[in-house]
């Protein structure tokens, strides 16, 4: 095989390899919201002075709305953390599953272009 054909094959292979690597790497989130959602009180009954009254809200599905339109959803991880890409604007983040019937699980956030808005929200479990 001659040198130019071998060089062309090598160049095509490298291009395909780099495209494959780019396809597997998710784009960085440059505009959106990230943070932690906690729940309080975290257990029913009187709160103990020496015990925490707040805990992470793990594995909970939240819906993101712009006005009355659902635009996205996310689930918190085991420690209540989340990260979601959103276009700039004002959003409501709420829990709509059956567990949201008690307590307060609605949050408001403004997303600014080119920024990640960091939040630390606490939902009211409704336990007293």
C-alpha cells in the first residue's frame, strides 16, 4: 500500500475516534440550577434539641415549570443533590407526586444566562 493512502486512512480513523469521544462526553452545563433539597422536620413528633431537624430529601422527583408549562424534571440523588440545565428565565420547581400532598414543596428560581444558579432549598414535610 502506498504512503498517501495509508496516511489518509490514519487521518480518517483519528477523525472518527475523536468524534466518538465527543459524542460520549456530555456537554458542560453552563446555564441552569444546581443545589441541595432538604426536608424539615425530618421525623414526626417533637424535635429533639440534640438531634438534627433537617435531612436530605433523597430520590424525589421534581417538576420544573415556566408559568403553567412543564419544561423539565429531575430526581434528587441519595443526598438530595441535583443539577439541571435550563434556559434563562423564571421557574417554579415543585413536587407533584402523592408524597407532596402534605407539606410544602414549591420553590422559585431565576436562571441567568451563562450562570449556574446555586440553591439550598428546604421542603416542609408537614410532620408535626
